[in-house]
C-alpha cells in the first residue's frame, strides 16, 4: 500500500546547490557527441548541458543496488523501485556562462498517485531555477515516474511510427562507450545504462537502456542546428518508449513556423522520444 498522504508531505521541500560550471564536463560531452567546436571558459553553455552540473554525489552506502541514490531526503521515499525521467520542459531566458558561479534552487512541486495497466504509478514533479549574476537564466520542470519492478520479462509498449516525414535528420550511434560516458558525466549510477548483465537479468530489458536525457540532448542539438542565430527559447520532451543500444537511432525533425517538431526513432523505426523546440524570435 502506498501512503500518498505521507509522500505529499514532501511537496514544497526545497534544496539549493551551487556550482562553478567548470569547463571540463562541457568539453567532455562535446567530444562524446562529436562536436567540432572546442568550448572555452566564458563561452555560453549549450542548453540542457546544465545537466552535467549541480549533481547529487551519494556515497556507496547511500546508493541502492540498482545504482540510484536512496530516497527520503529531498526526493520523497516512494516505495516503488523503478524510476524514470518521463518528460521535462526548459525555458532558456539567457544562456549560462561556463566558468561562472551559478546557483540552482529546486523544489518538489507535486506528488501524485495514479493507476496504470501495469500497476501503481507515482509521479513527482520538480522545479529547478538556475541563477547566474543574480538573474534566473534557466527554468526547468522535471517529471519523474516511479513504478514497480517486473518479476519477469514484459512486452514493450506498442511502438508508434511517425505520422509526418522528417525535413532533416541525423544518426546517433548509442554504443556502450557513449552511454557509459554520459552516465559518468552526469554521475548517473543507474546500472541499466552501462551494466548489460544487470539490465537484462535483473530488470528484464533486452539490452542497455539509452538515457532519456541523452536522447533529449541529442534532439536539442538537432534543433539548434536548424534554429538560426536566435537559438532555442523553449524546449520540452516526452519519453514514449524505451530505446536500447541495439542499433543506430535516427534523430528527426521538421519546422512549422517558429516551432521545431522533433522525434527519435529506434532501430525498428519506432518513436522513442518526442520533443518541441520554440525558436527565439
């Protein structure tokens, strides 16, 4: 039984973290994504790359067997073991600057219990505000979903295929090295992204799971290539179906006025993530 009233007691809980935004994590991610530009101190940090900073660093004793930090401090102690980053939304008022001190204020906005086909689901929404030079530059909503762990292999959600043709696309190769590097850069210990034996034998996935933030970052990189000098002002994404490191991922998009519709396709041609980017006017 899930005591939702107890979990709702975490609503309003806040946490503040500071970071100097050193250049190395940004350079390392640029290399992992095969970016040609060498980022320097004082350069604008690409949008979504703040996920490399303000990181939780739980001790070994503070880490669960799946590699996730234990819950009950800032995040509510949801008794469901499987956690996923279901969707998110970013507003970039002004780019963060590499090498300058920044502060992130986080708050638990809501905790909701819902019943799905596979059982109980708990949704937790977090708000993050990132400040630099006393001004809020990035506003983020992060939607987490918790669910029970399967006891045997379960069928994947029914695959969806895109309705419209892409106007442009690129290919991402989700090999184990890329997944390991992204997990390392974001201090993400969840073993489904780098420990194939655990992912297959313990969580019953068909292979290594591609990180949702990695897919979102790759789609946003595609959007930035098409956005022009104004860049992207708003970006939101939603995970549709798990994507596995079993073949190339196609990153697709098309433009409709000031909006860029984006989606990823796995090796079978099914949508893994959708996203919408709004170009800064």
